[in-house]
C-alpha cells in the first residue's frame, strides 16, 4: 500500500501537537481561523500580492492566502495559468516534511531490535509481532541486503496478534542478545515466553501504543525513506516495492 507523501496524515494530527506559528501576531482573519482550530505551520510568498500560509485542521492540510490589506483570507488551492498547483510545494516544505521528521524521530525512540550492521547506509523500521508468519517471510526476503551490510532492519517489537504475543515480544527484547534471539526465532525457531522486568514489558506496551497512534493495522508494517520522503508498506511488499525499499537489486 503506497500512501501519499503525507505519510500518516490523519494520525499525525493526534501524534504531533504542532504549535500555531506566530500565535498572537497573526492578522485578524488568520487569528479567527486559528480560534476555530486551524494550525498555521509557516508563511510563504504567493503571487498577486497575496501572502500564503501552510496550515492544517484535524489532519487535513490546506493553504490560506491573505490579501495585501490583511483584511481577508482565502482558504483553498491556487492554480497558475498552466494548471499547476502552487500549494503542494509549500505544504511539502512547511507541513509534511516536519511532520515526517517527527514520525521518524518517534520510530528512532521506540524499542527495537537491530537486524544488520550498525553502519548500514539504509535503515528501515518494521513493526514485528513474534506470532506473525509474514514478519518471518519479510525477514527472509531482506536477508541478501542485510547480510551484505547494505540495509539495517530495526524491528519494533509489538504484541497484538495473539494472547501470548506481548510476552514473546518482551522475551525477545529482554534476551541477552536480542538480535541473535530474533534471528533464531525468524529462522524458524520458537520462543518460550518468560517473565521479564517491568521496564521490558513497558517497552512492548509503548510500541503497541505507537502502532495504534500511527493508525497501523498490519504486521509487518515497514517505514523507510525514499527520495527524501517517508513511505510505508503494510504487509508483505511486492517485488518492485521490495527493491525500492532496499534501495536496489539484491547484492
């Protein structure tokens, strides 16, 4: 499933509280819009003496254009004489890119098991449930790139599929060598849930929360960067998408 450039547009609104830009110093029409719940993310130059603002409301992105006198605002999309949408670039720069950066940081700060070399030039985050057969298949698919040192998978361990999934995920995160334990499990071995310290169990809980907050619904779900933007794949990728995710043909 390929999402638009705004990776998790609706769920981002819940996950990221973006402060209204220039609060208290906005022209009256914009101030009125912010009081109705609109968030202003930044200002940009617009044609015809207008001033543009990149904004969002409940996960929906939009542009607002302020007239030269500052007394009126127009909410909508601006099109030039050739039919080009002049709103997309400002929304990319001022709304989507910062929000995607926040999502990437959330993934970095989650609780994951490294799979591959630490200095691999390409990093992918994948939500993995120990009881998910497709997660094992994806692990196997990625072996050529991971083993060659080209890709590092970061398995964000969640427990959502079966009653013992959280305990299994905690056992993997709490193993003496989590990467080796995940390797053995993904290679066909079973894992016996065992009691873990409270902080390890909490790591699984927080990963589950992140899974829900991002509006995800399948494992594996993998997030990666392509052409500077975040992309997401739900479930097993098709071959062409796998090559994009891994950055090229198998070594």
